C-alpha cells in the first residue's frame, strides 16, 4: 500500500480497537453507515479508557453518528468523552495547557506565519475581538486583511505600555539594520529585520494599500521626520497630532512615508471639512491651498 511505518501503525491500531472494543462502530462501518474517518476518530478517542467507559462513549455518540458530518461527530465525541470521565478530561486539559506556545515562522516576500496553541477560551476571546474589528467595513480591505491588521494594531498599542519588561535596559522594539548607503537613497540594498531576515529597504515605510492605519515603525518615522503639525505656521508637536493621508485613503491614497503626515486635530479638520487642500512635493514640502485660493508652503524642518 506504500504507507509510511507511522501511518501503517496508526491504521493497525484503529483496526484492533474497532475489532476488540467497538463492535457496534465496526458494524456501522461494514454496512456503510459510517465513514472510516468517523470510526478512526472514535477509536483513537477511547484508547485511554477501560472497556465499560468505552462502551458508554460508543453508545452515546453512535445515536446520531450516521447523520452527522465529521466536524459534527467530532463535537459530539468530545462531549461524550468529557461526560464519561470528567476528572480525566480535566487532567488532559491541564496537561494540554502546559503545551501552549506561539511560533513565528518566516515565509517568503516579507511575510511571516504566526501560529499559536492556546487555551480554547483564550483563542475564542482573541477571535471575537478580531472579528469585531475585522467586520467593521471602513475601507476596501477584505475581512481577513482587516483582522490581520487589527492583530498587529493591538500589539502596536501595547508597545507604548510603560510597564513592559525591559532587556539590557531597553524597551521592546523592532530592530531593522539598513546599509548606510541606502539611508540617503544612494542605493537600495536589502535591510535586515531581526527575527526574520532580509527585507527590501523601503518595505517598512511603504505599505501601499495593504493597511489604512500606519504601523508603528511608519508612525515613528513620520513623527521623527515632521516634528510638528505640517500645516503652515502650526508648531504643535507631531507626537500629539493625528497621522493623515495627504491623498485620502478613500480616493486611492497609500500608506507610506510620502503620503502620511502629522496634522493636529484643528488642521486635520480644516483639511477634511473646511475646504483646505494640500499637495506633497518630492522634497518634502507641503503646499496648502486655502478655500480662497491662496497658497502656502510648509517646508520640512532642517
């Protein structure tokens, strides 16, 4: 049958359990009223139990098994196992909890897979929050994209928590190493993201249309660059300002360093609701046009 030793051993174990301990299940399987995958799930679930408990579980789950999908059967089986031996179920749960972990696996093209083994209630809590944030249709992102972005946003906000533990006297931070020649734009050599590997030098400051909210690294870059609100004459500190898309997101604007700028609440409101317009130049200058048609230039500090 060209099976691996592990697969063959698993099938033999299921066969022995069906033959020796689950006669009613084997009978349904023979008559075509139960699939092999249903029978396998049951056989593997009763391995820790004695003959009497195994029979109780079998009788309980077979009542509706022929009409259930595999997923529905799995739910019924978990319920039957817990009911048959609550104490052992609690012990298995405690043992499983000790295996909880989060694993980060780098993929290609600047993407990382984040995998977590969590207590069921904790995972349900995370999913409920992400679903709530992801279902808010505020832009043209898919629900999956909004959930993914919301997950990052949660931790971006947590990064500002002053109680986060320090290491070597430093707060948690994303470490990116960029070649000196790339910083002033002389070339475009790959940068290095700690914990991932090589990335394109501009990747972390140019998110295109993948996210509306500027991620933490882009936020830090814009605040450090602008220093103050970018409306002419306003000196409100950038760290106290909103981050605005110069070309509105709803009109196709992207989330990158050229199209995101600091605006205080007053001038953010003026741009969106009072008729002021702004254009961005390559040298970083913002040209503002008032409702009366007058223009004002706000050049980058320094």
